[in-house]
C-alpha cells in the first residue's frame, strides 16, 4: 500500500507534467511580481509627471524679464530741440517724436529713417507746457505762450503696398486745429483730463500765483465727427505751495499742487466752482526732493521719483471718517543717483526708470518686483518710452542717440508677495488678501492672492469634518463592535452606497433646498445640534432603566434600529422649536438679530451649509475605513480582555481603539483629503466668495472651485492662467504633505500599539 502511495507521489512530484506545472507557477509568480512592481512604478511616474507638468506651467511666473538690444541710431531731427514725447505703434515698427518747437517727426524703429514730418498748428505761439491726457488713447495737450491750449491725438495709417506693411504716423485734433483760448498769459503749468462728454483743465499762467480750473462740456456734431466745447464752470484760487507740478487724476476730481520738496495741496474738484482743499501733506522725507512725477496706469497712483534715487507710490485712501487722504503705499530703492524719468506701461501697473548715471530699471508696482536693470549710457539718458504692448522700450541718450530694446516680461504682476502676502491695492482702505482676477475696465489691477482660496479650502474642509468625523467614527465603533453581524451586513453596504451619490446632486440640493430652508429655520437648525444628541443620551439612559425583561425583547445588536424613529422625532421636535426660540431670544428673527444686534454678517450660502452638505458626503469614506479597522482587530485580544474581567466598554476603550487607531487616523485623513479636493458641493452651496472670514455664516471660495469656475475663461499662458495652475500645484502639494504626515503618524501609532 505504502509502495503504491510512493509511486503515485513520485508520479505527481516528478516527471514532465510536474516540471511543466512548476514552470507555469514560476511564470505566474514572476508575472505577478513584475506586474505589481510595474503598476506601482507607473503610478509613481504618473504622479511625478503630473507634478512636473504643473511646475513646468507655473515656473515662468517667477522668472525675471529679459531685455535685448534691437537697434541704435541718431535722434531724428535736431538734437537741440527738446523731446516732449515719443509715440510708438503696437507693431514696434514706427514712432513719432514730438519736440518743444512743435515738430512731429515720424521714423522707423529699425534704422531711424525719417518717414514723415509735420508741425503742430501753433499759430505763431510757442509751447510752454505739456501734459499727457491719456497715454493709452494717444492723447496729448500743449499749453502755449499766448494762453491757449492745443489738444492732439496721434495715430497711424497702415497700408500694404505690394503686400508690404507700411505704417505712417498721423495726428488729429479732436477740437480742431484752432487752439482753445484759456488765459491771457503763457500757460506754464497744465493738467488736463478728457472723457466722452467732459473736459476738465487746470492750469497756471506764467508769473502768477493763481491756479485756474475750468470745466467744458464736449458736444458732438450731427453732421460730422467734429467735437465742440462749451464752458460750464470753473474757479480760480491762490496756490499755497511753491508750485512745481500740477496734476489732475483720471476721475477729474482729485487735483494735486506739488512743490519741488514734495509739499502737496490735495484739492477735491467735485464742485468745480468751489474747489476744496482737503489735505496738506509732505510726500517726501526731509533732505529729499522730487526729480520727476507720473501717474501710474489708471491715473490714480502718484509715482514720485526723487533726487536720492527713490520712487514713492501714493494714492488717496478713504479713512475712518469717510474722507479721502493721500497715503504712502510703497517705495522702491532704485538708485543712488537722481531719477531722471519714469515711464508707465500702457496696459498694466509696470513702470521703468532712468537715473542720472544712465541706468535703466524695470519694475512692477503691485507685485513690487524689480525685473531688470541695465547700464545704457554713462553720459546719461534723456527720455524713456514703452511700446503699447510693453514688449519694448525706446531710450533717448544725452549723446543724441536712440536705443531700442525688446522686452520679454509677461508675468511681472505676479510675485511671492502678491500671491501670499498682504497687498495694498488702489482704492482699498488697507492692505489685504484679495482675489479678483478680471474686471470690465482696461486699467484694472489684477488681484491674484492665493491666501483667500487656501483659507477657503481649509475652512470648508474643517467645517465639514466637524460634522462628519464624530458621526462617522461613532457609527463605525458601534457597527463594528456592538452590532450583530446580520444587521452589520445591511448597514455597512448601505452607508457605503451613499459614497456613490454624485456630489453635483448634493451641491444642487444644498444650494437650492438646504440653504433656503436653513435660512428660514435658523434657530431650529441650531436646536437640532443640541436636542438630538441630548435626546439620544436621555433615551439611552431611559432604556437602561427599563426592566431587564423588557430590554431583552430587542436583541442587543439590533437596538440601534430603535434609534431611527427616535432621531427623526427629536429632529422634528427641534425644528418645531424654531419660532418659539426666535420669539424668545432673537426678537422674532435670528438672521436679523445676527446682523444688526450681534454684528455677524449672514449670507444664505455659507460655511454652515457646507458643513452639513459636504460632511454628509465625507461620512461614507471615513465610516468605511474606520469600521474595517475596528472590525479587524484580532478577536483573541478582545476575548482576552473580556476574560480578564474588563467590561465591553473598557475593552473598547483600552484594547480595540488603541489597536485600530492607525486605521481610524487614516480614515480621518482620507476624509480630510476628500474635503480639500471637493469641488461641486462647495461651488454650488458656498456662495463662491473669496473671503478670509472664520464666520460660519459667510461663504468661501476653495482652490478646486476656483479652478472649475475660471479655468475655462482664462487666457492661455496669461498670468491668470498660470496662477490657476499654481492653485492646482498648491492642492497637489497640500494633499501630498498631509498624506505624508498622516502616514508618518499612522506608522508611529502602529509601532506603538503593535505589542498589544
């Protein structure tokens, strides 16, 4: 018998069939090993590629500008004739030079070849003052020696003879070639603003201590495109400072009279017939003086260059008394030489300076970035001008040369400070964290702070976790440890099935049903948070006091089913308390009481709605992982604890929870990660407002929701586009950090309790 068994064993364990089985098994082992390894490496590679792509898109935001020389040639026209202004076409092919003698010289930027010449219609007068009316609209104004004013608007004719683009400068006079009579003497200081229906002029005549302000209505002719002016009001007042600079901002209501030392009188022209002095202020520290001054884009901020090489930015700020006062916002240490000139970009808040030593510096005001610095000519520079697209600059040297440069500076408006620090934006009362990526006006100042989005992401996740974690963890403890196996087989899959519910449905319900219902029954919802937990505890206490015979009617593992009607009844009772609570404690309207008595802002779509809605979505994730961790605690540990005399609760607290704690912690961190990345619920139920408020009754905007809203409309490769990718990278790093931290903590907990 034994011999037959041995023969059969030899037959099974030896021979061709056995060797074939061994080869197949070894092949399967190798295939599984390499397949799993390949899958793991592929996942890691995919994650790294995603991160690499995000970094690739985001990295250009933090690169400096590049400035490369294009051409150099002699100044067209007479070098002795002072340059007032250079206008450049958007293709960087042609420019026009305005001189003090009234000449208009068109020339090519490639070689300086003169293409046209013209003369301003000065009618025998000379130019005694000059101002830029609107740089973006190519409008200039000239004060003349006979007390008149000439307004000119330059442009370009584009033709294509023989399929070659030819650009020729042209100059128009919106109010005719006949200068507008303003005064009797030469206009020495001039400030002017113009819109579709109003012209406001401020000027000072030579050898006069008076400043004149006049308001004209602009009327269009029905027969042609000509415009006419009719004076509607004005005023004259004496200057209180040694007037050196006269400036009128784009709103036509803020007039500045500034001395060489920076002493400034700030007038309000809201009533053009009675200008009001609202501030007397010194813009500079002692021992410094102004060398040049310009308005930044938007004609609101004053950019003041000084003899000590500084640039100071000031603009009006509304104070607590609701009055506007000039405020020093930021300053730039440019050079140790006097600033000769400041040039302003036409489409964003960038500016460039030239100093007395012939050095060119490129900056952006909002981001406070110094982007490039070049030594151009040791003999010094006389003039600086940007191209309309800020992709080039023209510099006139004291040596009589024009030098042109190409500028690559796409992302000057983004810096670490503008993304993560407080920034004082024009018109704001104080520095702050603000996200506002677009607006209707062309002189809009982008506000791309990541702080409110990051704060909103954490706020949404934390409020939802406050709701989800206690419910999910306690439910997992009861289901895994106290509930009988039959009931557990129904409850666990039912809870996990909720996870399959699309979050867009939850967001829809939260935004259109839960938020209005919560607003209408706010006191009742707060009552639910108190009444239901307390009621459940009281019911449990009452149940424990019932006779044993009655309690045994319901098996211990199925007693949770008794709580279903109890919870619903308690919830209904709490909601029915809404009106009595409001009448008793909140004067009949809790929302009104919060806003006007407690001083707490209330929005219908707020963090409380998010807490309920997104918390409901997080419960299945946390519950499922935590329940598995508790259920899989080795049975011999539980039996040993019970055998040594510990009660069920003592076993739960002393043995089960410590053993399952790594899994419970992992469940909580998975839920937090899900909350951080949630999009649709937050998008539909939070109001989507980028605020930095802990107030539970105000909304927020998260990184993921912001990506969903704005990515489709962002201009490809713009600063906005790349900052949105930075939002994705921030989410990626954020999740990676917390997952790594969670894994480290989980491993430490696992090692700590592995001896149990």
